[in-house]
C-alpha cells in the first residue's frame, strides 16, 4: 500500500502546486493586480498550514478516518473543475481554497499512515511521491493552459479522480481498518523557548522562499516570457531542491546547523538579487535554481536539529519547526505583499537583501542560533 499512498501524495502536491504557477494567468484573465494575487497565494498558504496543525490535533476524534481520506482526495481532484469552467472569479478562488484545505487534511492522514506502516519503504515512497508531484505540477499546468486552454483541465481532473477512486477502493479492500494515531502533545512554552531560534530561522526562510516562488512567475511574465517559463522555473527549483535538502542534512552533521543556515540565507539572498537583476534567459534559470537550492539547503537540517533538541517530544518539535514556523512565514508574506505586492522586482530585491542581512546576523549571535554543538548526532527516540 506504500505505492498507493505515494500516488495519493503525488496527486495532492501536484494539484496544490498550480496556484503559484498560474499567477500571471490569473492576473491576465481576471484583471487582478500582482498584489492581489500575491496576497491570495500567501493567505491560502497560511490557511493551509494552520489547518494542517488543527487537523493533526483533532483527527483522532473522527471514527472513520478512511472516509476523511476519501473526502480529501475527492475534493482536491475535483476542485480544479471550478477553476477550469471560468464562471467567475469567486468560483476560481473557491477552487484553490478547497485544494489547499484538502491538502491540509490529507497530510496528517498520509504522513501518519506512512510512519506507522510496517514496511520501512513506506515513508520513503510517500515523501518521494509528494516531491515528484510538486515538481511536475507547475510545468504541467502552465503547458496545459498555454497549449490546450483551461477547459482541458476538466477531463484531466475527472480522469485523476477516477484513478484515485479505483486505488482507494483497493486500499479499502486490503486495509480494512485505517485509524491514524495522532499526537496528544500540547503547546509547551518551555519547549518553544528552546526551539525559538529554529522557529525564527524556518519562519524567515519560509518568507523569503514563498516570496521568491510567488513573484517569480509574475516577474518573468512581466519580462515578456511565456507562462510555461514560470512553471518550468518552479518545477526545476523543486527538483534541484531535493538534492540540496539532502546535502544540507549531511552538512549539519559535519559543520553544525547554524552554519548550514548561514550558508542557506547568504546564498539564497545573493542569488535572489542576481535573479531580479538579469534579463538573460539562461542566467534567469541559473540564478533562480541556485536561489531555490540554497533555500532548500536548511529545510531538513532544521527539523533534524529540532528533533535533536527535543528527542522525547518529536511531534511537538516537528510542529514547531514546520507547521507553526511556516504559518509565521506565510503571515509575514501576506503582510509584506499587501504593501509592496504591486512591485514584483522590488519584492525580490528586498527579499534578497533581507536574507543577506539575516545571514550576517546569524554568526554575530552564534550562541543564540547554535545551542547545540557543531558536530551533532541524530537522537534516537
């Protein structure tokens, strides 16, 4: 069943990746401003991360989690039809809201199932499926819209929904009882203080990366490039980010987590600035990919560091270093976009500068950002 959940995760992250890639399309079709689209992207991301935290704490109260899984998958695969019909802006907005809420509902279910599966390959398959879906989604949807038009999304979504139903039926037949154990661990201020440096670094990295991902399609569209170019940038960045993420986790054991974050923020900021400056197509791709790679560098490293700091409270450490920190970053993104969102190049410049400034701050306050020793071992729980 690991491959079935990997396909589900692929589907969820595949459809969830459409919104940022379609930002220029939404601006053109509905005559929106970049600021309005950027605020919507940030708001839906914030809603999704907060909802995911809520679902993770309340799922155990629902007796039939198999039904919840079916609802999440059906909602996510059918919601794009509302966008494809082009009836109104309100329905298009609703379609993306449904996609992101379904995404938030699926992840605690899917991740917990993969983690409790007896097969060791379950988690690896599950994560790989999501990464692949997030990488393929942007370039696929921009190609589909550019070549076949939005109505082509309707039969595609229906086909994916039917495939999902077939796989779900096979899952229901073989997995008679699907009940996900969820964490009972509540928020603890003492533990949060310990994790605060990681929470801050992850939150700011989320701000800079979400700003880069949101405004990149808009910016390259303003430069005169086709819609699919923005989608290709987003997709390629995720692919390169996989390798970068693994590299950062390796470097954490060699040089320490605060060094990984210093390199991450410095490289991300420098290449965001270069990306926002160049007009050369090859350099646009090169600088964007490098900016994204440096951003992804500290992703797993910070989660592992949080687990190292709280080895006996792994669910809490994961929540603080991921969902809670992401929510903080998306909230900052929402506020920043509401003020400067109509100037994509300025947003990219300012994100780059802010990332470099924070990189300068990290070694100055090394004791604060590096509570653990430079060379750490993974805690055993």
